[in-house]
């Protein structure tokens, strides 16, 4: 059965600069509430108060708080897509390891900028966001990784590039979301970045030696 999303989507997509500002104020106000008070406190009236707009103005843009969460999901999709495109196209990264590390660090930085939001999106995102939009985002990111792998050529030892791009994306995403949701004992941001970087570089290139020598010595200590 097709899910109903018409009542959840944003009512007015802002086009004028003033409307866009109001739209963003509502989204940013919601994030502040999630970080400081939690999802249960994020009622439409509370969101309007924190955003500095009237409840009536909020309802001009959003039918309910699920619609706000969906808009936040869409904005995060756009930010993640821009991040991936920027990092994968950056010629300053001299090695495959630097590229992998940069992607992971930037994604983690994005999540850390609004951790409560990403925890809620991990739990509620599929409920409020149309499946086709989620799938379109996944395909876009996998294709960006695939394009990078194809340009890397012989450095990549995986023969099935489509499969490798999918595995890289899902491995990083699943690990990062689990880390944010579970806060595992003994794992901090630096450890997560290091382990995921090793995972991706070794999987794609088989190059354990690509890890800096100093770090390898420290790992054996």
C-alpha cells in the first residue's frame, strides 16, 4: 500500500528570500529544541516560539511537526550530497587514504553539528520521508562514490565497482549511525574515523601499508 505523505510535506516551498528565511528559522528552531529539550518537547507551538514566529506562520509552511522533520531530512540529504561531491572532487587530497579520511571526518562533523536531529532521523526518517526520496539520495551518493572509484582506476582492487561503491556507502553509514545511537564504550570520534578509514582503504586497495608508519607503530604498542 502506498504511504500517504501529502499531509506531511511542507505546505509552501519558499521561493522569495523572506519566505526562505522564515522556513530556515523554523527548521533551526526545531534543531535547538531537539538538542536542548528532546523530541517530545518539539510541539508546533514550542517550535514557533523558539523560531520567533507565530503558530499561524508556522502552519503556512508545515502541516505538523512530521512535515518539519521531513524538511530537515531533505536539508540534511542536500548537505550530505554537497559534502560528498566537494570532498571527492577536491584535488588537494593526495592519497586514497586522505580522501577516505576526509569523507568520514566531514560526515561525522555534519552529524556532530546536530546530534539530536540525526538520532531522531535515524529512528523516524523512514516514517516521515517518502521512500522514493530516500532511495534517490542513496543512489546519488553511491553513484558519486562509484565515479570516484572509476577515476581511481588500477588503484582499486575491487572488480565489481557498483558493488564496492554500495558496500563502502552502507558500511560507513551503518557504522556511523550505530555510533551516534549507541555511544559504544571505548570508542570516540578519533577511533571511529581511524577504524573506518582503515576499513575502506584496505577493502578498496588492499593497501594496509597505506596507513602512515607512525600510526602503525602506535597500533602495535
